[in-house]
C-alpha cells in the first residue's frame, strides 16, 4: 500500500472510513518508511529488528533464478532465512506472558514455527475471520496479533460489486485503477471488522493498534497497466525514491495516545516498532542491538525525537513502472537530506525532502560538500552492517 492510498492521507477517490477513523482516534505519521522497497526484507526487519542489509535478506528467493545475462551487475548472494538464535519480537513478548499469532504473509523459506512463531497462512478473508475469532476468545492474557494482508498485492482480484462502484465513479479516463481502489476499500472493511471485534470484546481501551505497509505502492509495468498512484512522491515499489519506501502508518491507543494528532517524526516502521513494543511491555533491550529506536515519547507525549540517520540497501534489479528496471542502489536520510547511490553508473543524487518531497531536483552538484559528507557516512554504514554489493557481470 502506497503513502497516497488512504483518504486520511489525501486520496480523493479511495473510500477508507474505518482506517480514517483510526487516524482520527490516534496518531498519523506523515514521514514513516518501510525498511525496504519490497515485502520480504521489510517484514523480516520488523520481526527481527535489524536492517535487511545486516541480515543479508535484501531480496526475494526468486531473484536468484532471474535471467541476469543482459545486466551490468548480478544479484549478490542473499539469505532466505535467519538464524533462530537471533531474537525476534514474538519470542520476546512470549517471554513475558504474551500470546502471539502471525496471520498471512511470512516469506522466509523456513517455517515460522522454527522461530517460535504460531502462524496461520490463509486468504485475506480467512485471516480476517481468524483475527476476529482470536480477539474475541482472548480473556485476560495479553496478546500480539500480527495481521499481514496479501491485499493490495497483484494480481488484483477485487469483489465485482466494489470494482463496479469505482468503475462508475471513474469513467473511462483516469489516473486511478478501479481494481486497486476496490482492493483498498476491501482492506479498510477487513480492518474495520477487526477493530469492531476489539470494541465488542471490551479490549479496545487496552490495545495498541498499529496500521502500516511493507513497501510503497506498485505502479505497474506500463502506463496501460497502472496499479497504484503515488503522487506527489516519485516512483513506487522496488525503487529507493520516496514512492517506493514512504508508507502510511497510524497508531491508536485510547486514553494513552492523543487523538487526531499528526507527526512529522521520521521513522522506519519495521525497525522502530520492535523496540517501541518492548519498552511498552517492560522488556529491557539488553544485548539485542536492534537497529531501530523507541517511539514511546512520540506516541505518548507528542515529542518529535531527533531521528538517527536512516539507511536502505537495495542491491537488486526489479521491473518497475514503464517497463524500466529499478536498479541496484543504496539510500540514506539525514534530517531533511536524502542521498541515493546508484551502482550501475556510480553516480549520487541528493535531495532536500523538506523543500522537494517529490525528488524533482538533484542537488548533488550545487551542494557537493553535503553530498560528499553523506557519501562517506553511507560507506561507513555499509561496512558496519556488512552490506552485500551487486557483483559486476563478467559477461
């Protein structure tokens, strides 16, 4: 789901009343990011609390089967599992008495149970029903319910009656996709069912609810096959421009979080929510060495904390909008400055996101000193996490 997909984020077409209500009752993050421009690395980062580059899980297993003969660079070797010895959010919360359940997408080649995680795969409809049942049967035991919808991933298969509604609203000529609009409404309806179950079971006042996406909206393979619409952000899924990594994030906790608040706090949701949940559960970080920061002050006290420099490592190719390839790159954000390094050409691009959120004007030449300073910091980070670089193609 892209940053621009919800009505509460300014989408003029998509009807998302339940998620909009969630935003009115909680805090909406305007500058939340996924840990990766694709799903698997982001989800792994959220469960293990570490940069995908550190875990060597930057891509999908299928990438290693790609035809790379016509590319200047080859995928680096990637891992498709994580050592069970690495702490994870589920086991940490279980250690203090939480019951935990993961619904839907998992992605790693090893079964979730190997990591001590109860997992229910299922369809979107099945996991919604299971989430409702789970919430209603919980009594006094605290719980973590992690719902990972397959929606709005392609292939898009909306309910015909909802698709027809958006088709009628749009007519024949539009930058929006009625199938994608319908799927977005279906996510909203499913979310509403889970929130209603919390209310009916009397648990809403004592439950922290977090809504966020695993990467930016997928734009499609061509202008005729457009899927999401990410403007004003540039590009989409598989790209390290803002459209590929900036995502919606809403957090509600009645009586604890001031309702109707919007924050510009910069966060990588998948990294910061792990230490946040540990702090709220009274668990010390100990020697876990997580890559995120706790958002407790931002959530409970409306304090925008100084955010550390953030990094994204994407040493892969992927088909993106217009049939072009999203190429290997690494990016960082330091304050309002964002630097992107492209490996095919070796060039750097620099943007000031406060003045240019759409990344339209490269400032790497006019602000060469800033670009050079950030480039040194970027190289140091890659060495520190052991980031795997794309490999020159000998052919």
